[in-house]
């Protein structure tokens, strides 16, 4: 199952860069608590920016409903970004997506209810 924003993101990248594992350098991460009017509850939203090894292309992962244990090693170079869509696997809504290291190391692991990927255009 596709990741929201993936088609548009990959259409803007060269063919040899159309895979998440190319984006392993964590450039920045921000998170804040907001009040969601639809859910009538507080939730965390976040923004993760990663770049490729040559710093040519940067992608943004906007996350909503960040939940549970989270680990992120800012400045680390993960083996490659992996975004898993867990919505069809029977997981709780709070674990709809998992952002992790391709090699499953502990450098990045974030669960969220919703996300969207895009190219950071400068």
C-alpha cells in the first residue's frame, strides 16, 4: 500500500533516487503538541527532514498523531529510511505508519497515525 504523497515525491526525483533508502541523513526533527478539533483531543505532530548522501535532494515527512515510544538520533546517518504502511496489517490506528531505519537499527523509530511525504524544494 502506498504512502501518502509518495507518487508526487517520486515523480520529482530522478529515477535512480526513487526509493526511501537513499535518504539516510537526518537533517532535522521537530515535534509539538496540538489540539485536534476532529478528535477532540491533544496529539503530537512532527516534521522530519532527511537528505541523500550528496545533500542534493531533501525529503520531508510530516507526521500526525505521533504515539508511543520514539527514538531518533539527530545527525545520525541511518542505513536508509524505511516507511511502512501498517494500516492493512490489523495494527491499532495509532500505529498506522512506522518510520524506521532500513537496517532496523535504533537510530530512528517513530509510529504515527497519519503522514505525508514530500520533496523539500529550495
